[in-house]
């Protein structure tokens, strides 16, 4: 049994303008100790997927369908009491902007100790010691002194390390990192990624790494999910996604990033504008921007198909190719789960 | 100091920008945001400028354009100094800036047409209303904006489209030189590629010269002819883009280049990153001697004593480090 099993997740926001279907049938599994990357265009539902797992959605948002199982336990509709146990204890999250998630009016030490005592039976003294230990673990020097300082006295990189310390204080099974290094400089980012990798190996936790940076994914992730318009358009091992992309959006994404080899040439951008979730096309959501769209793409959505044991994609181009050489078979939805066995 | 050729369109000599910061009730202290920076940009060239947050990139751009009065140093345009009011005014028609944040840099109460037309109004660049409108539509066309959008407000547009509006505005006065300050950093990857291509195409069409500021090394590597690296207000290295990317000489640039997240799993995993310890010092308390010495894996006592000179270490390749020769 996988540590985390998400099945056919649908999350919507009910706004005056209508129902915003931010997540549309997302399914995946996360094994213990693995790093799963989630990439995709801005607004494709990466954060909402993470917030759904934690059940920390805005008040207008609701999981309308689907199942989320942690160690076999169903979390959807499990109630706030169960979720309080899960958050911090079993699953922790770090956000993109450490300044908005640290309280500017309390010392770093106060906030760390609060995170520790909230979830575990520890005395104040034990919590202090643990907090100092965590700061040391994330390479904050002079941790005793730092405990008494306020967030504004820390640099951006240090604040992000404090957030990691806070998220790890209770030794969660899963760490969700939502763009943890986007706001940071390259050399500080390298420090943080190295730290996350070594802590992950030491503590054996699983990580869900949400990022728009394909370089970060290439460096850290075992598995990759590519999202487009609230759905997973492609999923597989990092090697498969980078070297054998099988969805037209992923291919476009790979072509549009500058690398050392593109200097002096024109990039090949994905044309058109991002999708409007209130106005979803009938067929494949990427069809309006896809250079290879066929008739069927405009009218019917493609199911996720198995490309090989390590790879699934939802793109009619594979059916076309497969029909020609007979090499791929359609996979059918299994309502009991086990669908995303990529 | 970098060799100055006659073909330089822009030249900066010993540029300094110190801000006065209050550090007590009655005390203030200079924050040396840019401290003795020299470089030149050839006509039609793109010079990339990289470095950590707060190292002074934006301040170089703004001071260079005289948006801030330089604390010290000289700015030359086409070999001529830019100093007097007239010289500065003339220079401002030829040199302009595109800003990082397409969301906050555009006035939400102005229509696209007014945003693009504003520089034309300020410098009275048209004879009639019709002439003004014609010029605006021409600019919109140049950056791939639909003429139907002219009467709409900026907030109705996506990030990529807003950046196009900002670029059209920058082009209004037919500039020769543009400081591009993180113009694609706020954009999604797919949109980023569209805007990068537009910068490339406009440069070809209009013979533009760019100072291109960005923190994404791969973007800068893609677009630049040469790249300059700053650290704590100083320029630490400057060379041809391919050269500096493949053979950096300065210890800071080495760690910077090694830390670039490579979008290729095999390369990324085989990569030996030079991970620096410690944080960037505050520019109010810059270290003595070499600004990088507190994080430099090769620092010696000598590095704390004297500021290394910015000098040519190989043809066209400048760096400021006491140990360049030994370490490379
Ligand atoms: N509180 C909300 N009310 C209405 N719509 C929302 C709300 N939060 C998110 N959405 C919408 O849900 C969609 C998915 O948003 P999400 O934040 O998950 O995107 P993302 O993939 O994380 O993007 P980014 O890369 O920009 O962080 C977006 O279209 C967004 O506008
Ligand atoms: N108007 C100002 N008054 C006082 N200090 C300033 C001012 N503008 C910039 N600074 C300071 O000067 C230093 C350089 O800032 P600058 O904005 O040039 O950095 P940057 O390299 O552009 O950084 P970023 O990558 O974050 O944009 C910083 O320490 C900054 O706080
Ligand atoms: S001068 Fe010294 S401290 Fe500075 S970069 Fe060179 S070796 Fe490092
Ligand atoms: Mg997000
Ligand atoms: Mg800046």
C-alpha cells in the first residue's frame, strides 16, 4: 500500500462568477521516501491539489469528489479532528513566501516551540531543546541566539530554512514544498535544495515538490506529474518525462525553456494564452494551443494511457502513434483505485 | 578597468551610488549599493547582469539612466559625457527602461493607448491627435498586441500581454538603448519564451542595445553576448557569455554557475555543485577587503586586507579576485 493515495480528486471554488474547477480528477500515489515533483503552468491546480490534501482550502473551496488515503485511512470527510492530527504530525507544508507564513510579532523560537508543542507531548524545556536542534539541523548558526530573534532579522534564505525546520519539527511522513525556493537566489536555493535532499535521505520522508523550475525537478525528483488545467496530463519517472515526453503540453514546455544550447537561436514558445477555467473547452484542454491538434482533440478528452510501466499520458497523439504500430494499450478507469500505477 | 572601444554606445566609469540610511535617531550611514563599477556596452550588444538579490543590479540600471543622480563616476553615451540637464534630457529620449513587474508598473486607471502614448505626450513627439494614435497602433503591432486592445485597461491583460504593453511604451521614443530589469521573471515559462523571443526580434529589427538584468542564469546565458556578475555593489567578473558560463574565474561566479538548476536529469545529477555556506552580508556592514571573502571557500588573510582589483585575467575576461592566477 502506498503512503498516500489520491484518487479522482475534484476540487472547486464556488465564486459569484461560477464554479471554478481548479482540480479535475487528479489521481496519484506516493511511496514512502520518494520525491514526487508537480509541474505545470501557473493556475493549473498544483497548489490547490496540495491544499486539498491538507484540507486548508479557502472558505469558498471544497473537495467535491474523490478520495485521499493516508496509510489506508480516508481523509476526505474525516473531519477536522483527524485533520488536526494529520497536519504537522504526518504531513507538513512549506509555502512559497516564508514572510507571509511566519508571524512577524513573535520570535522565531516562540513559533518553533509552538509548532512542536502543538503536535507532541513535550515540556517547554524539551520543546526549546528540540527547536534549537532543528535550527542546527537546517544550518542556522548560533541557534540559541537566533531563537530570540524576530523574522525580520533573518534573511530570505534563513527564513525559508526556519520554515523547513518548523515543517520538520514533528518528523512528518510527507513534506509538501510549494515553490520553496522560488523567491531565493541561485546560491541560496542550492543550499536549501541540498538540505532538503539530505534531510529526506536521513529521515526517510516523502516529499511532494511543487515547482515551475524544471531544473529543480531534474535534480531532485524520482517521479513527475505534469498538470494542465486542473488535470494530470502526463506522469512518469523523471527520465521518462524529460527524455520521452508524450503529451504535447510537456513537449512544448521542454522546448520553451532556455538552456546553454539555445543561445543565439529563437526559443519555441507555446503559443496562445493560458486556459480560462470558467470556460473549459470540450475536448482536450490543451487543444486550443496545440500545434498538432486533430479533430478528435477538439471534441473528446483523451483518457490517461499507459505508455510503459514508468509512464502515463493523456494525449491523442499517442493513440495515433499506437494505432499505427500497435504498441500501446488503453487503460480503463478503475473506480476502486490502483489506476495510477505508473 | 575594461577596455573601452570606440564602438561603445554606453560606457560607465567608476559608477557609485550611495544611499544614506538612518541608523539611529540622528545618525546616518552610507549604503554603498553600487561601488565603483565600470563597464561598456557596444552598439547592438546585449550585456547580461546577474547577481544575488540586493547586490545592486537595479541600482546600476537606474543610476545609469540618471533616474538617480550618481554619487560618483561618469556615464558616457556615444563617447560623450551625460552630465548637464540638456545632455540628460537628450539621453532620456534614447535610453529607457522596462521594469520587472508588469502588474505594478502599469497604472491600472490608464488605457493601453494612454500608457503607450504617455512618453510621446511628455516629449511632445507628434503634430496631431491622429499622428499620435497612428504611432500607438504601430507600436502595439510591433509587440504583437491587437489594435482592438487599445482602449482597454491594463488589468484586463495577462502577465505576458502586460509585459508587451511595457515594452511598447519603452519603444515609443525610438530608443537605442534599453535597460531590461527582470522583464521575464514574473512570467510563466511558456509566456517567458514568447517575451524573450520578442526582445531578440526587436533587437534585430531596430538595432537595439540592451542591459539585461535577470537572476535566471539560463535566461541570461540565452540572450546575452557578454555577462557581468555583481556581488555586494561591486562587479566581480565580466566576460563573453559562453566563456563565463563555461569557464568562470571568480570563486563566486564558479559557485553561481555550478548551482544553476539544469533542466536535464542526467546532467543535474552528475553536476558537482559548489554549495556556499553562510548568508549574503548586509551592504551596510560589508566585509573589509574582498566583499565575497565571508563566503569564499578560498579566502586567505590577504583577502580581508585589500579590495582585489577588477582586471583583465584573460583577453576580454575581467575578474576581481586576489587568487585568480593560483586558482585557475
Ligand atoms: N480562493 C480561490 N477562489 C477562486 N479560484 C481560486 C482560488 N484559489 C485558486 N483558484 C483558482 O484555481 C486554479 C488553480 O490555482 P492554483 O493556485 O492551484 O494554481 P498553481 O498551479 O499552484 O499556479 P501557480 O504556479 O501560479 O502557483 C487557478 O485558476 C486559480 O485562479
Ligand atoms: N532608494 C533606495 N534607498 C535606499 N537603499 C536602496 C534604495 N534602492 C536600493 N537600495 C539598497 O541598495 C541595495 C541594492 O539594491 P538593488 O535594488 O539595486 O538590488 P538588486 O540587485 O536589483 O536586487 P534584486 O535582485 O532583489 O532586484 C540593496 O541593499 C537595497 O536595499
Ligand atoms: S579575493 Fe580572496 S576572498 Fe575574494 S574571491 Fe578571491 S580568494 Fe575569495
Ligand atoms: Mg501555486
Ligand atoms: Mg532589482
